[in-house]
């Protein structure tokens, strides 16, 4: 015959049952709260995405890249005597850009370029701490793809909304274009100071040579400019430009693009900074002014300043110079 349970045992059993029911209720409530939070967050994220992306520029405009380029005027012996442009740019294929120049920009601006999908949270965090440590902005958080987005598709306003729109567009661009196509757009579009857009125009501006002829030291100097072209101008602030060049070379070593020996050699290489000649004022100013007026009148200012015309004339520079000297003009 079973022994009757004491009142204490009965109370203890009821307490366990009640405690179990309360524990189950708390667990269910917690799980439902987490689920509601996740669903609400997801719906909010989709809502923000839809709201900010509904009127974004079409990235299809990048498929037919046709930026303003330089119109060049030549003499009878194919000597360059004038340039006319809205933006001083010469578009070159990626095949005509040295690999070490590409590597310089990637190391300095977006080391994880070949790994991310247009936006890179890891680099944003790294850049924050790098800049905090340096006490100034030495590394940006924007990827190369985001810089393409800023340059082509968005206004220069600064706001959190714009940053989100920029990230959405960068992701779309990364899906629509391969990495080589993005680099082609970036290296031809980026502003590098003193009126130069793209690496070809910048190479001419600073070194009076084509980008394909740059050495490692010169490549690193150009790759240091995007963060602040005026601040790091080798014309105005050679010491700052040198420090920025050293930073780029060190980044190239860290990323495995060059060795320490190559970096040291580049640092010790004396840069021959040679401002681009002002052809228009030096050679045949009266004749080239006539050419400018003729083209603008017949074809329009946009054609003259944006279409990259190659204009071959019959003018003889030496004869023009003699004539000016004789007339003292």
C-alpha cells in the first residue's frame, strides 16, 4: 500500500510544475520577441532599400563610357601645338596602363578590391583605426567601386542617405561589371589634380610622359593623389607628396606586390617633376586661336571641348616663329 504524500511534497511538485510553465512561457516569449525583431528589421531594411533605390541612376550609362576628352591640334610636321578641353583627359585601355600602376592604386585605395562585392566593411573598420592612429586621413574607407559610383552617378553631397545609395550602386556595379572593367572606368575617370582626369593626363601633367612609361616611383606618386590631390601635389607640397609616395610603396610591400628592396630603390629614386608645356601660349597662339574659333563656329563648343578631335593643320611652327620675331609680336 502506497504511503500518502505529505503536504510538503505536494506543494513542491506543484511548484515544479508552475516553475516549468513559467520557464516555458518566458522562453516562448523570448523566441517570439527575437523572431518579431528579425522580421521587423528585415522588413525595415527592405523598406529602406526600396525607398532609396527606386530613383537611383541607371548603371547602364557606364556601359557606353564616353567622357569629355582633349582635342589636339598638330602642325604640318605633326608637332602638337594646342589642346582644347573641358576636362583634361585621355582615355586609355587597361592594356596600356602598367600593371605596377594598377597595383599602386589598388594597394593604396582598396587592397581587398578583388575579394569584395563593391563594398567592404572590413576596410572601413581598418581605415577608421589607421586614421585614428595617424591623427589624419591616410586611408579612405570607400572602395574603388564606390569611388566610381561617386564620380559617375551621384552628387557630391555628404549625408548618411547618400552613403547608403552609394553602397547600393556599388554592389550593382560589381554585379554588372568585372573587376577589369571597373578599373578601366576608375583609372580613366579619377581626378588627380591640376586639371588632370585619369592616369594618362596625370602622367603628362606631372612627368611629361605617357602612363605606360612610368617607373615604380612615379606610379606610387600618382597613386597617392586620389585622397587629396591638392594637399599631396608634388608641385605645391613636394614633402607631403614624398611622404604619401612612401606610404603607397609600403602598402605595396604589405600586399606582396613588390619587395622591400624594390620599395627602397623607388623611395631613393629622384623624381623628375616636369610640368606639362603650355603649347597654346608657346608655339603659334594666333593660328591656334583661329583654329579654335573655326571649329567652335562650325561644329559647336561641345564638339571642340569634349569629343577628342585630332586636328591636323598646314601651319609651319618655325616659319611662324620667325615671322613673330621679325614683327616683334
